[in-house]
């Protein structure tokens, strides 16, 4: 299973570290393999949002502020329109 985390990863933010760890711990508990990939918001501003997200089984909206609100919103819209499971925190 591949999960995209939409947000601008900051290794100094505890919530970003905890997000990746929570996904991995949940997968381990359920005996599932998961790959987590953080996607920055700026590349999601373009019309290529779906092409960047279609390989993922689910999308997690990262907590905190983002470099591009438009990129973040485009990811949410693509998830809705193309039935990709989405969880926002």
C-alpha cells in the first residue's frame, strides 16, 4: 500500500514525525506493508495533480501550514473527484 502525505515535511515538527510513525505503526499492527511518501504542496499547484497522486492508494493531509494552500486544496479535490481515500489532520 502506498500513502501520499500532502505537506511540506519539516523534520523539526513533531507532528510531521508522528504522522509518518503513526502510519507505519498502524500498518505493522495490521501486518500490512506500507510505503509513505511526503509530497510537497508547490508541485500540486499545476494541472498535473492527478498524475502525481494516481499511483497512491490513499492520501493523508499533513497537519500544519503549507507552502501552497492551492496545492493542498488541489490534492483534496483530486482525491474527491477520483475516489482516492483521503484523511486530513
